[in-house]
C-alpha cells in the first residue's frame, strides 16, 4: 500500500459506462450502465470488542460505494475465516448481524466481504472477546446404588455453545472426559469402591485462539513499482466565484504514460453518487446550485490498482434560503397574522432584492395567488388560522423553500365558573376554585369580593387549578364573591357569576323547655322536652337525663327545634334533664332543667276525704262515749231492784 492522496486498493474489472448528465434531481439526469466504485468496507463490533457473557453484540458491516442507481450488494460475514452469515440487499443501509446473548464460543476474529457486480472488497478483521462461563449443573439418575452398578451421569453448561470438553470428577480426581458440539453430555459410569463419594463436573470451551502458534517464517523482500499515471480533475469556471445558476463543467482525465494500461477506467463522483465514467476521460455538466458545493472525486482503475484525485468546489448562493416569520409571535383565534418571507442575502452582481419573488403556503396549499413582495396578512375573519406555514423564494428559475413554521392559534378563555370546595362554614376557612372550560394557557384568574381584589394566580399547566383560601363571617357574604379570567391582555377579562353555595351557620343559643310548665307536671300526664337552637339544619338532637351516659332519645330534623315526649309521667321521671344539638359546624349543649313530678289531683282529694272521714268517725265516737257516760251519772235504780238484779 502507498499512502497519500492517491490510494491503492484491490478491485476487479469494471463495466462499460457512459457520461452522466445530472446529479441528484439536478445533478444526475441520465444514467446508462455506470460501473460502481468502492470507497471502503468497514466492520465494527458494538457495544465494544470485549464484552461479558450474556451481552447482545451487533456486528455492523458498512460499505461505501459510489453508484448511479440501485445496486445489489452481497454481504458475507466471516468468523475465523469461516462463513457465518450471508445476505444480499439493494439499499445503502449497513448490514447488521446480531449475536444475542453472546457466549465465550462467539470469541474470534470477524471480517466482512462485500460483492457488487464484477467487484468485491473485504474489511479488516476485528477480534471479539467474550468473557465469563455459566456454572455447570451435574445430574445423576440415582443417589444410592450397589457396588459395580452402572449409573447415568450428566453435565450441562446452560446457554453455552460451540465445541466443549466436559470433565467428570470423583473425590476431586478426574474420572472421565468427553468432547461434544453441544452444551450438555450424558454418560454411564461404574463405581467399584464402596462408600460415599463426591462427584462434580466442569467443562472447557475450545477456541481457535487457544491453539499453539508457530515460529515466524523467513523474510522475503519484495518491491512494488508505482504506475506513472495519475487522475486529473478540472472544474470550470475555475476559482471561488461560482454562483448559483452558472453552468458547471467537471472533467476527470488521466495524466502520464498510458502505454500498457489496458483495462483503464475513470470515474467521476461526488460522495456516494457516481456522475460519469469512461475509458480515459469522464465529463459532467450541470447547472450549479449551492447544495452542489463539496468534494468531487476523480478515480482511475487499472487492474487491481485505484488512484484518486479530488477537487473541493464552493458555490456561492444566488440568494439565501428564505426565512418565514410571523407577527405577533402569539396569536388568538380570529386575530390577523402578518407573515413575512425574506431572503436576507443575495448576490448583488447578478440580481437585486426586487428580483426575488415569494409565495406563501399553508398546509401545502398556496395562500398567495402569485409571486409577491414577501409580506402577507392572514385576515382575522379566517375561522381557523392554525396550521403549518412555509414560503418559497424564486429568482432566475431557482427556487428555495423556508423551514416550516407551525402556528397554533390560541383559544380565548371562556366565562369562568366559581365554586366552593367542600363545606362552607361561617367563621372557618374554606377554598374557592375558579375554572374556565376553554382557553389556552397561561390563564390569569383573579378573585374579587365586591369591588376589592382578594387574590390572583396564573395557571401555567393543564393539571393546575386556580384555588383561593376564603373565610366568611356571615352567610350573606357568599354573594359578594366573583372571579375573572384573562389570557389575552388585549381583551377585557370575563367575569363569573356570583358564588352560590350552601353556607353552614354554627349552632348557638341552645335551650331546653318543658311542656306543661314545671309547676304543672303531675303524675299520669304527658311531658314534652323541647330542644331548640339557632343555626343551619340539618340538626341532630339528643336528650339526656343526668346520671345516664346514653341519650334518652335521638332524632335529626331540618327544623331548628325538636321534642321528646314522655307518656304517663311518674315520680320516677323526676330529675335533671339537658339536650345536645349537632350540625356540620359544631355541637352545643343546653342548660340543665330539673323536673319535679307532682302527685295526681285525684290522689290529693282521696287523701283529704279519708282524713275527713277519720275525723268524723273520731268525733262520732267521742260523742257517743260522752253521752253514754252522762246517762249513768243521772239515773240510780232502787236498792231492792238493784239487789234483785244481782
């Protein structure tokens, strides 16, 4: 090999070809049997040349070939000079050969060879080293057997591949070995010595790199003579002042002694594109464009020798690529947009700024009826101005397009809704949320109480919300709150309705009353314990008698008072009573009331009657007794009568 601007590589005989009159859309206009030219073939190992076992390795083969059209390429991958993979493709894409879950057996030298019609070229070799082996697994068909009996023993290397030698050991001494092309082996062994023995196995993966190298051979000196011919490339017009639109002529020829140069071919190319070829000369003409700037290459091939010459061509723009801008940079629906398309630079020697005409497109449809000066206004009456805009600049039959300009018209914010989060209790803090169903972010929300601003916040992200902390001291204060939203500073804010929600007033002034009056509570009648409060319903009322933990009665009412009826009041109902009232805000307790049950009226009358009867009976007895005693004292019978009576 001779290093330098003219390089030598191995090639084969080339096909006949003709001059190509174009290149790309403008550079290559006709192609007839142009023979392809190799630039290089390289092989790389990814992620690296040294990996651990289990890594996915990619063997990439890249072939750089200059051709005039579709080309069938045959790729062959070698490992240690043995073909492991072959594939033919017609595109310029790299060939990918994958080694999934690489193992030690994949260690070796890899090389790639590429064949195109009539030619082939190989890459240099790259060595792949895979380290790490799986732990072998030993198996036996029985654990207890008789002396001299054969036993089936197996050893497996999970996931390994290639040529493997397995070794079996008894009590750490090698007992048997076997080479196989698989990751497992099974054999039958006989054990003659009685007793307990420890068995295990291991394995070795056979690699080509482990072979014994020989000594170097003797040295032989050879001399390679250089061919006295060189490729020559010329470009007209010459120099740096080539401007877009100029006719560009490029030729590739041979300089030197052409005798004994049978089979000589020349090729003119730019990058991977083959422009022209011939026996001793190749020409190419085109209309210069700025994108044609770059390195052109002239190659000559004689047998297996290739020499190259290059020329770097710089083409000055006739006018620069246009730039499309919009004003304002942010636009809302039904707002007018001013689009400006301009090429900032142009070659003043050839054209003036007025020679450049422009067209504007939206979603690939022309907005402007013809070429114009570059400023276009999208009217505000257009219902949807969103889309992908671009523009084109034209001068002297050269067209250039701007980069695409995506426009997303913003949506004006809709009337916000104001709501309270959770229960609203007088005197306790709660949260107010302002939200608009439509509108492009960011949106500024402001909370007002009558004519005073309470707070404001800006929502920047879709999942964010405008939430304000509020405390009201009276239920009527809720009607004073509104919120407004704005996302366009040029338009007035939109205001919500008044905040409308249920306000819970805490309970107060609890009281317990008794019907009938405390002085009129008598046995046998009904007694009503009435509990009343001030505050928001629903209210849960509970009645208690002092000394009892559990309530006598519980009820929930939408009214501000409720009663508990006790039938057939007796003396046992005398005692002290109180009530509790509970709503969503708080709990209150009444003052205790003492009830003294009076005796029934009929019982009082009966007692009085009984007392009067007893008094009458006592009086009657006294009268009778008195009268009887008096009679004896006033009457005395004769003595004879008295004696006779005796």
